[in-house]
C-alpha cells in the first residue's frame, strides 16, 4: 500500500513510525512532516491545511490510504474531499468531526443521549453568559465553542476570572470566530484519563488507556499546553472501569452519531474526568492524541495499518489488537517560554545517543534540518518515549534519554507519570 500521513507533530511521527513498520506499507509519505519523520517517510512540502494540494497529491501518487493527524483539516472536510476524489481516508467527515469542532454540539449530544458530562450552558450573548456565571459561582469552566488549539478552556477559580475569560473570548476576540459562542460548565473533580477508540461508523475497538499532562509545570502547575507528556497504561483505568467507559460513553456516542446521520469513522478520543460519580466526558477529540500516540504506538504489538484500513472500511468487528504488557512513557521537550513566546532556530544535539538506548524512541514535533543540524522550530519539539516493565521503569529510561539530549534552549517536566508511580497501582492493569 501507498500511505500518506497528514501533519507534522509528534503524533504524526508516532503514526509514521508504526505504519512504516507494517509489512503492508510499500511507500510512506508525510505532508508536511518534520526532521524526525523524514527518517520513516518521504516528506512532501504540502501544509496540513492545504486541502486542494493534499487531494491533488493523493490522486497523482495513487495513494491507497490517507491518515489525517490533526483536527483542523478534519473539521475543514479533508476526508470528505479525499473520498469524493476516490481516495480512501482514515478519519471522520466534517459532519462527524463537529464533535470536536463545536463544544456546544458535543454537550447537546451528551445531554440528549444521557452520556455523562458536566452540567452546562451555551451562550452567544455576553450578558446571559455573565449572569450564568454569577448565578453558578466558582469554580467554573469557560470554553470557546470552536477549535482553539487546546487553549480555549479556562478553569476559573473565581467568578472574576470566569468573567474575564468570557470577555476575552466574546469581546476581545481572543479565539476569533471560535469564541463567539461559549460553553460554561460545572467544574469536575477527579483524575483525568484519555480513552481512545478506533471507530468504523458502527463498531469500535478501544485502544490502551493513557494519561497526559496538560499543565506546563511540575505538579500540574502553570498554564495549559498541548500536552507535556503522557503514559500508558493508565493504572486508574481498571478493566471494570474500561468496560463502564465503553458502555456508558463510547458505545452511546458512536450510536448517537450514526442516529444523527453523522456516522463516525476514525479515532474517537474521549477526554474523561474520573469523578466520584463515575467517568464523565470533558471533551471529545476526533483524532489521535498528542502526545498520547507516542506511548500508544510503542505499546501496540499488532500492525496498526490494517486496523486503520478496517476502520475506514467499516469492518472493525473482524479485528483485534494485541498490546505489549510493558508500559510506555513520553516526556515532551519544549522550547523555553512555551506555551508563551519562545525562540525558534536553536540547535539540538545528542539525539543519536538518546535514541541508541534500548526501548527508546525520540519522536520529533517542531524540528527541521539545516546543514545536517537538527533545529527546533516549534513549541513542543521532541517526545522522548521509552518502554519499561512498569511505568516507573519506563519513566526512568525516558529521563535517562532526556538527559543525553543537549539542548540548552529546551525544557521538560521532571514528573511525568507521577500519579501512576506514586499510586503504586498495578502498572499493567489492562491494555
Ligand atoms: P478540554 O480542551 O475541553 O479537554 O479542556 C482542557 C482541560 O481543561 C482538560 O484537560 C481539563 O484539565 C480542564 N477541564 C475542562 N473541562 C473541565 C471541567 N468541566 N471541569 C474541570 N476541568 C475541566
Ligand atoms: N493530549 C491532548 C490532545 O491531544 O488533545
């Protein structure tokens, strides 16, 4: 098969790494890719948002499957465009990608189908939004309705903070059109889990549960980022809890989307809070997680490519996935200053030494090559990922690799996977 992966982040490097290893893959392309992806795939200079360019390339090269990594081209209808042009594509259509593209849509769907999620209101008028906040009090959560690159959510500890968030979104235009409507919801307490499933329109196949770390600083402090690290398995997700998540959240969501004439194909990623009342949906994403994909592909024993094809073809019920018992931990290295302003163009050394460690893969995100040197070009730059017999062992190995990387302009959290390590819960509880 000739496969094209769309995107340029750590998630796409992880997907390329897994797909390149498939005996079914004869040629692998990535648009636009990065310096690390160039080791697995032929990178082509077409942006992930250039729908015309991507469709043209896929047709000209007779690509057999396009795997779309990021949410923006999915919401913009890349899968629709490819399929209309006769190219098979893994991922939801625009009609189904609205599950991530509009938080208001997602909340209404949960309410209509009894899928557990936080109590909420949807607002297009700022006076009503503010009145709702004053009536409910703090803590309270304010979300821009549309896509905001993971930055559209404010978990407000005070009413003033929530009112400011509403003003920034609705008057300040901080998130553009994505913030013209806001969702304001109850603040849930508990442990967060990323639960991903492959979906083929009707059936689903759960992937191993993961946890990520959204906050920039150790101890989960500071502003939220795209994700500073992730690990799998997530010991909090026991086999019983996984079943409950499937029965109460994944299955009804897949059914509801089909019933609405928006059959969902691709990855359904449920961001969950495990509360005292059970699992509740914080958000749905319509794609693989970043950085969750990095530990996931290192734990996957089965070939990923036929699973993606089966999801596209609507025959996931014939498929099973096998996982390594081992745990995997990904530590993200980012440019100093991220998620705020940061310097671009700094050199990274020592990558070969880190990658030479057993069971370690350094996935790239914001990197490029200049005169044979690896240069950081983004906020999140590397995903240093290691496998180990336990989460603790995987984490030690990941940090051993991090310490071999010579990049004075970069930083990482030093406490990734602290929950799993401190809890002492069985690290290989379930896939
Ligand atoms: P989202 O992009 O909707 O997942 O939100 C980003 C982050 O904000 C989540 O990972 C949570 O840490 C936090 N968050 C979102 N919604 C809530 C909520 N209702 N209660 C508490 N925290 C939340
Ligand atoms: N790790 C969070 C995300 O992929 O949205």
